[in-house]
C-alpha cells in the first residue's frame, strides 16, 4: 500500500502559524481537494509535502520508493530549452533514464569499437526496456496535444504564462508518480482541456492532491476535501458539494458548543460573585471547575465572509459602442468587422480558445490597444476599473494600508456612510496586525485580494475582469459573485471558470479563433449542452446512411426513416417549448437563490442539488426537442 502519512506537521511564517500539528493520511488512490482562504497555507503545505520547504516540527513518512511530482502555480522551466526538451528535463527517474540512454547512444556512435561505450549503451538500453521509457516521448506528445501545445520545438522563452503552465502540467503528468501535487492546474486552461484533465485524473493510478478554485472541477475529481482553516486541517468525505453541506454542520456544531460553554461560564461566574458564606466551604471543587472553564473559554473560529458594500457612481444609458472593429496582431486576426453595443447592467462573459484575443478585446474596450480600423466609443458617465490578469507592480517595501491610502483614506458605502481603509481591510480579511505588514510578505492570493479592494475603492460603474478566478480563494469568489449580482453597473469578464461564468454572465462571446466570435444569450452550461447536442447530431449523421442500406437488405426499419410524429409525440411537441421555458426559469430562480444564500452552506447545498436536478431535466427536454424537431 503506497501511503503518505503526515504526523503533527507545524509550519510558521513570521508571526503567522500556517498549520499547527496537523496529521493526515493520503492513500494510493485518493483524489483530495485542498481548499482554504488565501494565505491559509495551502501552497506552503504542498511545498512541505514536496520537500521544498521543511516543516518546523512533525514528520512525513512514505515508502522508500514513493515518488512525488509537483506542479507549482508558476512552473520552473529552462528558457533555453525547447518545449519537448523542457518536459524531459525533469529530475524524475524516467527522464534521467532517457537522457542517459541518449548520451550512451551518442558516445557509442562516436566510438563503436570502445568496449566501455558498448557496455554503457547496453546497460542504458536494458534500463529503457525495464522502465518502459520508450513510450515516454509518445505519451508526452499525446498529453501536450490535449493541452493544445502543438509546436514541440518552440523555445520555452517564447511561451506565454498559460503555455508555460500547460508545459509544466505535461511534465508532471508524464512522470506518473505515486502522488501528484497540483497547485491551480486549471489556470489558463480552456474548457475542453479542463474536461480532458478531469477525465485523465479520474483514471490516474496514483493519488492526487489539488489546490483549485474551480468548483465544478472539484465536484468532478475530488473524493475527499482537506480544508485549512486557522492553522487546523479538517477532513471531509466526498466532493465539493458534499463539503459545503458537511462544513455547515461542523460550523453549526462548533458554534452551538461554544454557545453552551459561554452560558455555563456565565452561570458559574454569577455563582462565584456570591459571598463566600453563600458558597460555603465545601465548594472548592466548583471553584476549581470555574477556573478551568475560564482558562479554556474560547470563541469558535470561522472563516468570515468578505463583505463588499461599496458605493458606485451613476451610470448613464450609453456605456460602450464598438462599430466595424478590425484588429490583427502579428499573424492572427483578432477582430473582423466586429460590432458590439454594451449597455448599463449588461453581464457579458468572454471565453473560448487561448490566444484567440479575449484579453485583447478587453484592452480595445479600455482604449489600451488601438484598432486597425473601426471605432470604440465610451460613454461620458463611465468610470472603469480593470482587474487585469497580472497585478500592477507594487513595491514590496510598501505597507498594506499605505497602498490603499494612495486611493483614499475613506470611501462611502451604498448607504452613504464613510468607511475607513482600516475597516475596509478588516472586511477583506486583513486583521489589524497585518495593516502595517510589508506587501512582499503577503501570499500571491492575498496580493490579488488587496489589488481587487483597491480597484473597488475607486467606486467604478463598469468592471472589466480578466481571469478573476485565478489565485482567489473560493470564499472570496463566492462573495465577489454575490457582489456582482447586486452591482448596478456593467460587468465584462474573461474567464474559463465554468462555475464563475454561470454565476455572473447571461451573455457570452465565444472566441473560436481567426476573428470568429460566436454570440450566445444564456448561461455557459447551457451553451455547452447545445454544443454537445450539435456534436451528437453530427456524429449520428453517418449512421443514417448505413441504416438506409440495411433497409434494402431486409433489416428492420430504423428510426431515421420516420416521417411524422405520432399523436402522443405531437402532444409532447406542442408543449415542449413551454416546458423548456419553465425549466430555464426554474434554473434562473434557483441560481438567484444560491446567490442570495452564498454564506449559508446548508441552504447552498440544498439549492445546488435542486439546480442539478432541474439542469438534468432541461438537458433531457432539449434532447427531446432536438429529436422531435426533425419530423415537424
């Protein structure tokens, strides 16, 4: 049994305890999702398990031949290598075997009469056979193609951040270790690559420990959830949906126990305040019990919600109008006679292929990138905030509160009340002892949250969000989604996060590449259902011709020969569009309820179950509509 055992792990970072005497087991087929707020120590725990940063105390036990591979948020790749060479440059045994074989082959080729060179070559060849290393290159190419890395000889130095992440992902997957550590593996992946990765991990033979903000991904992959909270590690069985329900029960139980403890303490305190004569001389045990209660009294710690309650400036009807826009970057057509009218309260999601120009469109709309031709007109009342993929440069020696005070020392909330930067920081889960902290000491996620707060302090009425789910924890995303649902302005977001798009966008622009941009009104999941239905229809087309040939040979008449609806099918057809409309309305209502109950884990789990049931019914109804429509 290939099992990792961690006992009493403790790790501190400055004055902060990231995790304190945590213990857990990782079995050989576990699929574990690791979640927690930004700065709670998720990446530090991965670094500790990978042996990069040692724990302050505790121990990690594994079998002697146990292998761990680690995909960092920002993979470390040699810029001087090609993509394929970079993948094989890892330190894992299979890569060392391949490199040793290639060197032995080169030496033997140069000196074919050298007996020592022949022996080295023979041994290297035997080890290649022993480790099945011959298949490694083929497997790498397959994985890279699924991740849309096609130019295997491209220098790493020319890759984008997203491409580097996918090369790093390929490198750890091909190693096939006993434990895969994945830190935000879905960042920069488009939805078909995410779907492929979900299926790959589902059939992976080893264990997986993954940190991700993608809640649909967690639902599809995880069979256990680890939650880091206030230095403690809590374990839950099941996927993300199961975690939501179980955490609600845990928090409710802790708060109830804390309430009972507080009531008992108050009762004992009242007794202690009576005179010694009233207590009597035989009550020393009760006095000792009171002192023990007082020493152990504590308030249950729970993850507070990020509270975004800022006001905004008035937005007029005219927001942004794009007319006949054309843009070519390098050899790539980004926009081709593109027109778009953006109005107040629009919720537009932009998704599609990597490198097709999604971020470029945001830059065009923000007047950061000029068009080759066409116009972009921005309304006079627009006050824009642009949350970019890369956080603006922040001097590491600047303190947290000074960074915000550059915008303002106070802002107004939606009710017109003034809020100080100190209070805002506390609402954004930066306790007072962190206000004077140097920014270089913050985690990557904490820096992103601080950057978001600075943008919202400017009280915009139009928000551009470029991959906002990258590096933000699930709790912050949940509250951001709730904030956007009540935001009276316009929101345009680029994202590959299916869950986030479902929550915040009701219009979609799907970039297919070469200037082709598809438009869709509705949720992203509905778009994917439609796409799947179209694929199934295309796949079924060849079978129709085959069935027709079977009819000529006396085979039973297939369904494709049907020419009209039966009486019952006609009745079904007459009511099916109304049924679809009703189911879509139910989904909208449930989605709104989920937004309103974002912090109620129990209610959220119940609504999620209702949502999935209605979504499945809607999928069935749409498939029936697709079938019946052939005969109308």
